[in-house]
């Protein structure tokens, strides 16, 4: 299971860890970008709902691999609009483990479908 590493001279950030250490030997899972489309292919218009679905899709992949979100070491989050950041965090609230994994958030021009506003890729280790 990954272990958080944060600056020793300041409090841990509530939304991400500075680093996650995975001690060998471990099993590593690289998860392709999960988007805010449901199993039926429907993409809701709001980024909060897309975030909720993307995290649910991520958790489903983890479960298929016999893992949970506690095994997340790294997330890369792609958003298409910086103004959507508060709605993204509201939609994803309560879905990440504590301590949270290392996270990189990028604002991109677009995703594979113009209706998509969020995509999350991950690395998990157990």
C-alpha cells in the first residue's frame, strides 16, 4: 500500500500528498484515463456529475483488479476549463482516500469527445 510523504516543516495539504512511496515488491496497476461517461455512454453536461462518474469508473477498474482507492499512488486529472475546478472538487468530494494520493491537475484544450470535461488516469500499487 502506498505511504504518503509530505514536507516535514508544514502541514499536509488536504487535497494531495507531495509524494507517495511504494515499497517493493508490489503489484502496480496503470489505469487509462477514466471519463465522465456512464456505462450507457451518456455524458452528463455538468463537470460535477462527470467527476462523480469518472471516479466511479476509476473505482470500478480498481475493484476489477482486486484493489481499492486506498491503493492509489498517483492521479493525473485533466479538465477542459479552469473555471470548472470548484465543481470538479465538489463532484469528487469524499471519493479519495486519506491521505490523498499524489495529484497533478492539467487544463487541456479538449478531450476525445467535445462533451467530456474531465478525465482521470491513475497509478495504483498494492
